[in-house]
C-alpha cells in the first residue's frame, strides 16, 4: 500500500456512525473516502460487546441507510414476541463486514485501513497520519474536503474498560461478557450497574433459569425506560408516530417538571422498574412489558450508591456494606457506554465531528449529517440544521433532548427537500413516504395545537434546570 493516500473524506472510525456517514456519501455523491479504524473489522464497539447482546431497537432502525439489517420479521418467541426483530451482536458484525467488503471497497471509492490508529503528533488540519498497529508503519492521508471524526462519541462496553473499584484477589469477577463463557456455577450473582447492560445481565440469568433470589442487583440510580412496543416500524408505524406526537400533549398539559414525568408515565411513554422509586437516570433504554415483569421478580435490588471496592467477604458501597463470598460471581456492567462529551460544531472548516442530532439516534444522525454535507454548501446553515442533541444521562435530560430534537425537527420540516429525504430514509423511523391515515392525521393536527405551548414549556423547564 502507498505511504500517501488522498481522498475527499478521511473518516476516523469504522463503527456504526462512521459506516452510516460513509454510506450516504457514497450513495449521494461521487466522493472518495478513506476509513481508518483500530479494529480488525468494522463495527466499532460491537466487536467487544457481550455475546448475548441484542439491539434494543428494531433492526430496521439500525445500520446504514442503503442496506436493510435483518429480514423485517417479528419475533415469535422470547420476551420480544410480537415485536420486530432485534439483531444479535453477531448479526450486526456480519452485516457491517458485508457492507464494507461487498459495497464500500468494491465501489473503488473507499480505502479501508483496519488495524491502524491515528498518530496525533502527525495529524493537523486536513492531513492525517495513520500508524499500523501491526508493524508500526506510517501512512499519510490528506482530506480534499474534510476529516470526519466518527470516534468522538467514544462508545465503549464493559469489556473495554477496567472497573473503577478495587477487587480483592481470588474473587469471581468479570465484565458482563464473562456470563457467556461460565465454566461452573456460582453461589449467586451480583450484577453491578444499572441501565441497559445491567438489565441485560439480569435477563440473561433469568432466561437461564437462575432463581431470582440468587440475583443481587446493585443499581446506584434507577432508570426511566422507553416502551419498546411503542417504538416500532411497519404495521406499528402509525402507533409509533402517535406515541411520539403524544409527548407534545404531555408537555403542554404539564404544570411543572414533576408533573411532566407523571404525565409521561401515565401515557406509557416512560416506564420505571419500581413504582415506589423515582428514577434519576434516563439513557434511552427500551424494555418490553414481558422483560419488565421478569426484572420485577428480582427483589434484592441494592440502592446504596456506587461500589467502592470488593474485599474477600464484602462489597463496600458509598452508603453501606454488603456481605459476599469468593464464589459469588460479580458481574461488572459499569462502563459508561455513551459518556457525556462536550458539544462542538458538527461542521468546522476542514473538520466534521459526528454527534447526535436526534435524541439517542446515532446512526440516523450520522446518515443525516452526511446528507446535509452533500446537499448544502454553507457551514452556518449546515450547523443550524444539525443542532447537537447530547446523549441523556440524568432523568431531567429527557427535557433537554426533547427540546433539542423538537427544534431540529422544526427546521427540517420547514425545508421541503429535507422532509422528502427523511420520508424516504430507511433509518428514519418517524417519517413515511405514505400519506397518513385519517386517524393519524387527526393526531398530527391535535399535536399542532400543543406544539407552541409545549416548546415554550420545554424552554422554561430547561431554564429552571440551568438555574439549579
């Protein structure tokens, strides 16, 4: 391979966002692209995910815009029965491998550099130096248009990070990945970490017949969940759109932040594990009614803060101590999969930094940003269309993301070209090229009555949060 490569776009990262961006640029422009990635194969964090991981959203909402993921079928067994399929980690990795090697590279417009890292000391502006992780050789790249940072969101999973607490020698402990390779039973299982990964670990154990009383779940924060049944494509689309629109009614009718969450829960738009515990976390995790029923079988839920250390006979937390044994398997689910990152302009001269422009929709966001890059000329206008909506963490971040996504949607709907693109984009689960039914049209017209008041209240609530 040449030690110098010139391409219109140099994309750093072959994860989900980098692949979604490159796909749209290949479909909508004649650009050439060089993709640099540390991994041996595309897929980013999916290469390190636990073996039983599945998407938490229907497969049809994921991947790249030009190629369907999955077979558009509904599950007929398990706790997702009746809803659209959720691709497994293995399916996602095979999919991205096919996209790269059956579409991207054969196009003749993509140079793929796996097992390469960006050498920061040799990279400035539109010039990037890639260093081979195999032999240390260097390749200089120049971006004719932009360097695209597809790694900025810094997605990670437990197997990629050591836990932040100390563990005594001889204790059974491992990331959630280790549950898929157990060689002998444990006395019991302590799942450390709330949210999606912790819930997945608990559901894995229950699915394999572990007595709920043998599971202890350490949850520093309770989480709000989304009802997966209300985020579905296909013949569920109109119900999904109606649920999405119903958020405006809840906001408009609310009298305070506390009242807003009461209304969202009453409408089935947010779900909590324990009706007696007020959640303080929101990470866009989805759940089905059957999964919620299973998780509620676990009675030993520990709310004593974060784990500080695990000794030979105790788990020391912020607000207390729990007994443990050497043969208890301690399951680490504490990695912050999508950590909070400072918001930077998406479009900035020679650089383009991929971030979310619709709440919790990373691949859609990357595809949308690519379309805006391809279809518009002025960076100020591009950045107006691509207002960053940071990934939520605290429960009240639901309000911030709802406001950010609403403001973006208003700008998009005011642009007929963008509206047409969204209606035909596979990754956009909230638009459709088909005319709405009379029932959905009625819901949409009703939402217009609430929209102005809802936006005013969202802005007011964000102001209240900022003043705290």
